[in-house]
C-alpha cells in the first residue's frame, strides 16, 4: 500500500510531459554547445580572414570580433544555467535562462541587421583600401598588396592598367608588380600572363561571402534559440514543485 502511494506521488511529481520536455532540453543543450564553440571560432576566423583580404580597419574588425566572442560566452553561460534549471527542475533558474536567451536573441538580431546594412559601406572601404595600398606601393604595404593580387589572381583595382597611374608605375614604365602575373621577379610586363580581373571585384565578393556566412550562422542560431525558449517555457509550466 505504501509502495503504491509512493509510486503515485512520483508520477504526479514527474508527469510524462515533464520527462519529455526535460530530455528534449538535454538534447537541445548538447547541440547548443556547438553554437558557443562556433561563435568563438568565427571570431578568430573573421580576424584572420580580414587580414588576408587586406581589410585593416582595426575598430571594425575588433568590434565584430568582440560581438562574436560575447555571443559565444553568453551562450556558454546560458547552457550552464539551462542544465542546472532542467536537472533540478528549478523555475527561478529557468526564468534566468529565458532572460539570458532573450538578451542573446536581441543582440543577434541587431548584429544581423547591422551586418546587412554595413555591406554597401564595406564595398567602398575595400576600394579605398586598395587605392591606399597602391599609392604607397614601393614604400610600404607591398606585402599586403602582393598577397591580395597573388592569392586572388587579380591585378590593380579595376584592371592592371591602374598601376600605370601610380607613383610606382611612373618609376617603372610599362611594368606592373610581379604578383599580377604570378612571377617571382619584382616586376613583369603586361602580357597574356597578367591577371585581367581587378581586385576590387574579387575582394568585395570575398567580403560578401564572409559576411553572408556570419549572417547565416547568426540567423540559424536565433531560430534554434527560439526552440530552446519554447521548451524551457513549457518546462516552467509543467513543474509542480520548485
């Protein structure tokens, strides 16, 4: 008789919908871990990617790096809170998790909108960066410009002829940097081996692909977090005792 009463009390305390929701949150939290690692990785990858492309605007790169690392840190903190709240079935802890999730969600949506709006400005920034590198070529910035032209098989801004109107071009008539034709020599002559595509278009496409990846990951994380918010809210409704 006592055993039956204990069993009945246990069923009432932990009904089937409670167990289902808790196990759903456990699985959710396991996969959610990859988002925190993913944002950390994206932050580091973004910095190296921008340096490789030649974007050296320190404040912009640092700002995006901080946002990505902040999102990764907040997600990791929310995981700990969710795990604790789910295991102990504590409504207060789950409400803290829900508050954290809304904060993360708002940051991600704002960050996504900002990235989307910033794309046209970046296109102008790329052109300005290339013009600056070409102006100081021969004095400073040779390595960055050579890496861009060699890695992306491009030359100049719109074409190799842009080099003729630079200070370096005046000192080297009818010649262009060796990186334009994958030559090991410092210069080369404009011929069939020269890359015909300008670097402005190529680098802009690379930046667009980079930002598109950031936007896609952030949006996917936002949709996934909505699932977590829904499950955590359901669990707060089916918990009978804190």
